[in-house]
């Protein structure tokens, strides 16, 4: 339990109203009740806050009053996350150390204050940075290199020679560095092309659960710093993904394609091989990119078109039945055969 004033100090917020109100829990806006605190991420939704039953709220600086005590902050979402952890006394991470049930090769190097969970396996020559947290059942191959403060959740797999930057998060079941999907037809059979390259994840990259990033054929499949990859995303061999991209669930990017910085690809969007998506482009949900995309373009549909062109096409299609009926009336008026 804490007062509104105490929680405000925790997040460097400003109190508006009674700071002595006691808070017992933190809940989402539509779930919060008496004695609980919620948050409002946008001042535009002030009506929802006025209708809720919460005892207090974390709000943007622009909100001055709402009939209950407020904690005004620059970023309500992050502030509320800190308050939630504090109020609910969430357990701290596991203490540093190597669990005796983990398998760490004698030539591997483990940094200071790292935590290696049960049944994790660390291969020969691999370097684990300071304060890394390696979850249960994680397999890290030979000669991998993890920088500091990396978090790898249970049962993720890093193939040999994978390189991981600072503060990277890899979620459960992700596979980094599997073979690229490359074959040649010889004598009526698919012959596997050796995949001899590696994967490199830049600083602050996050890879979602069940994601797959394939090693390059010879060089590096590279994910730029700050890029966030949702669950179940596939990035094929030789791809070069720019900095601070957002790749939403079930995105698929075929081999040797690339993106500029700050690209967004919405759910189930895909790109064929050997295309480039320019800086700041937005690819809509389920769009299929079949050719290069210029910087800043907004694309949708399959094959992907600029949003304006796609909208015009859809409007045209919606009018076809009406236009056909009108054409039939004109032909009848002129005494022409309908099939002429």
C-alpha cells in the first residue's frame, strides 16, 4: 500500500488533488475500482477517465482535473508500469549465478553478474557479457558473442557464431541463425546450398516469441539497432534490416531484401526477395511487396500499391456493378444489343 504522493515521488510526477489517498492496487482503466490507481495514455480520452471508478490516475501533463487525485507525468504508460511493479511487489529477477543443472563449456566465458538458468547450454568459445540473463532450456552454440545486459527467454536457440548487441531481448522459442532456405535443382533433386554466414543483432533489438532469423549464405544477416520484431516473424538469409524498424506479427521477408531506418511493416505483410523498402516507409497489414518501395511511401494491398492508388482502385471496383447497370440502360436506350 502507498499514498498517491508516495507514488508520484516514485515516478517524478506532480500531484493534482489529495495526495494522501491510499492505493492498494494498480489496474487498467476499465478494470480499476475503489482504492486502485489506473492510467490514461492520452488527454483525448478524458471522458473514459471521468467514467471510471478508480481512486486515482496517472495522466499526461495536459490533464488538469478529473474529479479524482492525479499523478501528472510526461509518459503515463512507463510511469504506470513502474507504479504497477511497486504496488504489486513483483518478484525481482533471479540472482546472478550459473545453475548447476546448466551446461557451460569449459572454454565459454561468462561475464560478471550473469544468470544462467537450469538446462541452458552454452557452447565452446562463446562469450556472455555482464548481467546477461539466459533462461531455462536456452541453447547458445559455439563461438557466439553476447554483449552486456542481454535477456534470452526460455527455449530460444542461437546457432553458432551469432552476434548479439547490448540490451537485446530474445523471447521464448525464437531461433536465431538457422540455415537460410537455399537450394539448387540438380538431376531432378533439390540440392542444399551451404549456409555459412551468421546473424548479427544490433543494440536494443527485441525478437518476439517464435521468431526466426536465418543466417546468411556467406556474409551477415543483420538487424539494425533498436529494431523491434514481434512474435512469429520470419527474416530470411542475407537480409539487411535497418535501425528502429517495427516488424509486426507474422511478417515475412524473403532472402537478400533490405529495409531503411524507421520502416514499419504491419501484421502478415511480406516482401519478396531482393527488394529494398526505403527509410520511413509503412507497409500495411497483409500487403505483399513485390518491388522496391521509395522512402516514406505508405503501401497496402497485394501487390502492394501506394495507399492513394490502392484506395482509388478499391473505389473503382466498388462502382463496377453500378456502372454496368448504367451501361446496360444506355445501350437499351440506344437500341443496341446488350452483348454488342
